[in-house]
């Protein structure tokens, strides 16, 4: 790990030419609460629509997120989707200087309906015919001018007509001439147009189709890798294998890169992240094996996100260093308010509870587990040191607020922790607007002062009874009673 960490700062400022099929990814965030009376299908109530660059645009976005400078060459139509795509590129600080507009073709649009954090369906609008020769000539002119200035080149082929044999071979020959690494994310079954590249990065299914091999075990995987290496005449073949990591092939043999354990939410765009990281790392001076390892870590970051996403340099650094994601669960008041809004828009059911949690014990843990079962996301409001002292008296808390926050965040059932100074959580509740506010103890609903705030916001208060004899006070008294 120490060997590959040194390349992370070197990613910054590397110029990467990104060529390929450019598209608009539309995410329709919805809530589903009923079945249609017209057919046995869910009714998706739209709450928010977002637009991000897709296809080679997402590759460019990943290059930018990692600190590189993407030079994006693609094609859009003269339509509303094209306008939205240009705005999405601008938002991510990606120049559209080399993006061409063709009035004869529509902008490729992929609309994904996402309900309760689940990808429900995708609707595609596209023209997959080959781009006209006049457009390819314009593209060739642009790449010839740009390649000598670049540190690396990426071809992102989605089989939408932009990656022809002519443009592919032009880029490969230019890359060889100027000694630039060129990586290709391939599609289809005929890889002749990719011949002579530095590396291709097919996934397992793509590798099986292109090599005409049924990949069922390590032996068949090795055969497929060798077939592709020989046919494409590339220096390397990197087969990405999802949960099984990736395997890098060259003339000397193969190297296995194991997967980084992550909870997978969505694999959308993971290949874009891999090839962006791989090429940036090569441009920064990494060996192919080191670049593959870095790209593997980056891919593990984006599969933990929903929709088309990117991996930032900071996230890659955390993944490489093996930092526990615990610190990411601890959020400021402003951060938790924004997170709660996004979660609500996605249809997530938010559970909120609060307390001092001074000396975490079994009663706390069981209570928090039960609270999480009531919804999708559990947010814990933690009393600050000052507010604990005001509530419990001098000498409390026994454990500082940051330590208490980290201990709570380490629990699997807790999604977010935020520290608040007030004696009551009303202000926090107004920011989070939870669906359910949970209290632990021998309360009656009428005794809970924040009940009115919760119910006024459309939420509900639920009381979870305590475990007999399990409390911080009892633990402290027991410890003190045993002192000599």
C-alpha cells in the first residue's frame, strides 16, 4: 500500500484525453407506496430529477474528481437533453470545448427510475448507427491536435456509433507515436478495432463474448485472457470481475487483484471509474500492476453509491489507507440537514433518536438495534459535553463527545451521528424532519416534550422500553461499590 500511495498526489493536473460515446444520465428519484390499479406495477411518485454526464462523460467526471484535467471529445444533439448535458458538464467543471453538436442525431439519454434507493427500471433514448464520416473527420482533426499535449488517453466505447475503427486506430497510432498510455473500455464481440492499444478493460461478460469462451472457473478465465491478449495485440488485458476483483494479463502471465470488501448498492459506472483511475495512475508513473490496484480501490468506492457516481481523490486515499468509514458517519448540523433532505427525496424512511450515550452499554446497543428496525436510516443526535453536564450534573460525561460519537458510529445499526448543544433536540428534529422519533425509557407519550415538534412535521413518536438494570448510572455505581 505504501508503494501505491505515493502516486495519489501525482494524479493532480494530469491531462487525459477522453473520447467516446457521450450521454446524459437522468436519475428520477421516486417514492413507491402503492400498486397501480391499472396493472400489477408499483406507482413511482417523482420527488426529484437530477442529471449527470454519462458514458465517456462519466469517465471525464471521474478524471476530474481525482484531480486530473479531462479533455472530453464527444457528440450531442441539438435538443433539450444536449442542453442539460452541457449544464451537467459545467457543474462538474468539465470543459465542453471539444464536444460537437450534430443536428441529425439525438443526445443519448438514459433515464433511471430509483425508488427507496433501489434501481427500478432504465429507459434509453438513442441512435446507435455509426456517426457520419464528416463528423469522424472533425473528430480526427481534434484528436491529432490534442494527443501530443496529453499525459494519457481513454477510449470509452458504449457501442453508440462514436468509436469506429478509423478513429480508434488513429488514436492508438498517435498514442504509440507520442508514447502515451492508451486505455480502452471495449464493447461488442469484434475487438479488431482496438488492436495495438496499451490495455483493454472488459468485464467478465464482455471478455467471455469477445473471446468466445464460457468463463466458469479460473482455467477458462486464463484461456479467455490469453485469447484477448493475443488477438488485440495489446500490452495488457484487465478483466474486471465484480465481487471477485480483477485479473491483469500480460505476456508473462496474470496477476490477480482481490476485491476490496464493500457493501454494494449500485454498479452503475464502476467501469468508468476503473479506467479513469487506471489511466491517471499510468500517467502519474505507476506500473500497470500498481495502476490496477489503485483502480480496484476506486471501483470499490463507487459501487457503494447509488446511481452514476465518481470517486474523489480523498475517497480513494481513504480506501487505500484502509480507514474505517466510521468518521464519515459523524456529520455537522448543516451536513446532516442536507443528507436528510436527500434521503427523504429518495423515499427513505428516517428514524431519529437522541441521548447522552455516556459509557455505551448493552441497553443502548439493543435499543439502537430496535430503533433501526423501524425504518431505513437511523440518525443519532448526541448531546455535547456541555449539554450532558447541564443534564446530568458536574462530573459528567465520563467519556468525551468525540469519543462517544465515534463509538456510536462504529455500530452497524447507526447510519449517522450528529452532536448538538441544546438540552432538547427540537431544533435538530426540525432540520432532519424524521418519519419516526424514538425514545428509550419508561416515558408516556404525553411526557415527551418534543412530541409536538415531531408530529407537527408529520412524524410519529415511538417509545422503546428499557432493559431492566442496564444504565450508565448502574454501571458507575457498581464500579464505585467495588473500590477498596
